[in-house]
């Protein structure tokens, strides 16, 4: 069922995730959030203890549950308790212990009374927040290492997932390198009006104002038309449209973002994904927000060596960044002007990871056209593209090493608050990886050319022998343990 009306949703997390932000502690608080609507999107954590990591739990018939089966069992338990029977109204997450559904005030009361529920939270709505910029970060077709070897820096062989408002995959700037995609939209803003679609065409941009955002972002990462190009002009793009039109503006709910990140997790090996770009966010957090449910899937992506790169936001704040860039395992990105100064609109705080060019960036927009945009949304794909470059040049590098390499470049001081962070500079990052990543020499054999034979134990002497019809067993040597003769 497509959510055409102003629906709301519920996301449920087991105790595997810590409580999230904006907890709704009373019926009065929930009523204020409703603001006259019949339903509201919330996130609910459950008092369900998951089996310890590396263990399982028995289900009927003696079969053991793995983590994904456990998640499904937890989802089924709450659905049964609440009487939720229409599966078209429920979104069940696969990797994150969560589910989504629209709830009313009566359902909120029932959830409050349930012993299964730990807490209830708001499911936030995140709004949409190339030439000279590419030169300023040290991008080139190749870089000479200290060893004298030339390293290609075009991002070939890796892909970047773009969670945004969709991508015009037919734009000539991409030259057919948008290779897969999907759409998750709680309000049914996918191309066909559905809440979920899969395929390259499923992630085409929505036809309203602001939906050119994702195409512009993807172009900064991997665009190339022969005259100008993105940071990693040979990288491939996975386009995920996670935005919904609520009738007033475009935005992305946490529940749709989580589903998009789960899709990337499930396809990470297939498409050799190096990073996820999220040029979106909302609100301000003055410290790490590791109680966000989105952190669970960001951490899961790190296990597959996929970095999540997130825009810090455009409020001009010097003591906070938007969610989800405040998640410690994500990489938060601020924006610089072309002259290397901090952009006045760029959010910052003490834990900001890196800054990159984000002002007056020329890139692709739908319909085969090009346009200039500014914001941390434009700075973030510079960093995501750099991840593609580094992973292509050093395939054996882990996500942790690439993150460290990105932060090993030039140092930047924000004069507004004195905060120091890294400034994106690809040559410095490549040289850090050269010094710290031990390459796998594929020319070396995986086994000795002349294997040494494994010595075999000498065959034990026979303890039993038949002599003239009499069975004799020796009691010396290897046969000593028997210590008897049978006649």
C-alpha cells in the first residue's frame, strides 16, 4: 500500500540498540507531536534481550535462531501483541532489529502499557540540506608514490552508494556508471507511487523542487564529460532514493534511511562498495549521538569496510552538527569556500572529522543539464569520492585505515570556534596509505612451488599373527599395551 496520505510510522529496536534521541515520555508529549494529525512517526525500543553475540536461541522443533531470525521473532512478537495484521502497513527491517508502522494515540497508549516496550521516540524527518573544487583537494589522474610507482586516482573498480533524492541515471555526466539502485519512501514518493522499488530506474529523482539534489551530489563523486569531472571519474554509483514528499517539502525519515543502508549492506560485496554518501540531516547535536538507531547499521557497514560519510548541516552553528553526522562511526563533513576559508553556513563542533570544498560547485542536474550549488551537501561527496580513489589505489586498505588516511592530510582550524579538523587532500592520504598499508603481492604463490612431503608415521607392526592355526598376539613394542597371548 502506498502511503499517499500524511501517514506516520513506528520503528522498533530491541535492546541491541541503545535508546534514541527525542524520547516521548508522556501522552501529552505525543499529542503535541500529533499536532492535529491522526498518526505520528515514532521509534520504539523493546525490552527484549537478544542472545549474546555469537550465540543462538532455540525455536520450536529444536532449531537454532541466528541474529536475523531473532530480529524477525522480535518483530512478530510485538506485531502479535499490538494486533497488527495488515502486512502492507508494516516495514520489517532485516539487519537492524526494527520495524516501521503508522500508529495512533490509542496505539501509543498501548505501547506505553506494554512490558515489551522500553521507550518511545520521534522518527525524525531529515530535509535536503566541479572544476576548481577538484583541484583544491589535490585530485589528479595519477599520483607518484615515494617508491616511484604511479597510482591511478580515478576510483576504478569501486562503487559509492548515494542515499539522497534519487539520481538521473541517464545523465551523460555518468556515462552509464549508475549501475544499481532502489527507492524507500514511507509516503509513497517512489516513481510508481510505491513505498519500495528496486533497480536503477527505481532511484530516478522525484519531479518536484529539490529533487535535483541527488544527481548533483552523485556528479561530484563520479561525473565525467571530458571537460570536467568529479573526484573519482571511473567509480560507479549506487543510487538510493530515500526521500518522501509530505505535501510541503522533501525529506527523509530515519526508517527509510535505515532501509537504504540495509540495502547497501546486503549488496556491499556484489558492487565492491567503498562508502555511503548521505548529504542530509537535521537538528543540532553538540556531542556524539551514538544512541541513534542508525548507528547500528552504520557499524554493520564498517564490518564490511564501508565508510558512511555525512554532511554536518548548513545552520552556521559552531557548537553542533545535524543528525546523523553526529554518530561517531560516521564521518562528519564541513564545508569550505573556494579560497580555503570556512563556509559561514557550515556546522561545526569539537568532533567534526573533516572539511572539504562545498561552495559554488558546478555539477549535474536532471535533464542532461548542469547547475551550481553550495552547502555541506556538496562538500560530503568530495570526501566520498576521495574514499573511492583511495580504495581503488589500495584495495587491501580497511575502512579504518582509509578514515585515518583522510584525516592525515592537511590540518584546518575553524576561526569561529578554534576547532581543528582535517582538510581533504588526496595526495597526503595516498602517501599515508603507502606508508601504513602492507600491499598483498598477488605475484607470490600461495603455496610452495616444491612442497615438502609430510613425513608419515611408520606403520605399526602387526600385533596379531596366526601360526599353524593358533592366533598369537605380541606383548612387546607397540603391542605392549595388550600384554597377553590368545590361544
